[in-house]
């Protein structure tokens, strides 16, 4: 289990330490509002609902603000802490499923299916997701969002 944890942490470190800073950002948010509109159009199967397509200038502003938060060093720190907490929890869950302690040894052939079976639990409904609850309980995460929302300008 310790080797599994170390392997997952190596993968996480590769993800976080990619050559291009914030290279993962493109996975979360398109570069432009026009790309977003294209994605909406493709996913709507030809259904044209103009109410779904926001004013481009407002959308560009929202995307720029979101990108600024997501590309900040503070958010990168929070994301790293959060992902490490998820890896810790995932390894704990797999260890418990296998009926051992974190120091127990298991053949890789038995661990890989357990890792694959655990994947859906990472994507459960947020209100029921134990990994999200673990992340939300981190003091650093609470402080980050408190400061973020305290500095948010209210628009009416």
C-alpha cells in the first residue's frame, strides 16, 4: 500500500509539475468564449437556444476572472493539498477494502482492479462525495475560499 501511495504521488507530482505552468487549465476552461460557444453548440445537437449563449463580453470577463483565480499560486497550492488528501483517502479506502493495514503488501494484479473500481467514487454527486468533504474540511481550503469570496465584487 505504501508503494501504491508513492506511485500515485509520483503521478500527482508529474501532473502538478508539468513543463508548462497551469497546463491543466485547458482541461477546465476553454481559452475563449467563442470556443465555449462552439462546445455548447456541439453538445446541444443542433438545438439553438439563444438563452444558453451568454453575452460574449460578459462571458469573456467571467472566463478571465476564473482563469486568474485558477492560475494563481494560491490556487495551485490549494489544489496540490486537496489532491494529496484525495490520494491519501483513496489509498486508505483500497487498503480497507483489501482487509489490511496501510503497511500490508498485496500483489499489483489485485490492487489495479481495486484502483479502477474506486474511480467512480471520485466522481460521485458532490453533496455525497466523501473525498470532496475531506477537501472542504481542510483549513487551507476554507481560508482560501473565505478570502476569495471576501474579495469578490458584488455585481447587481
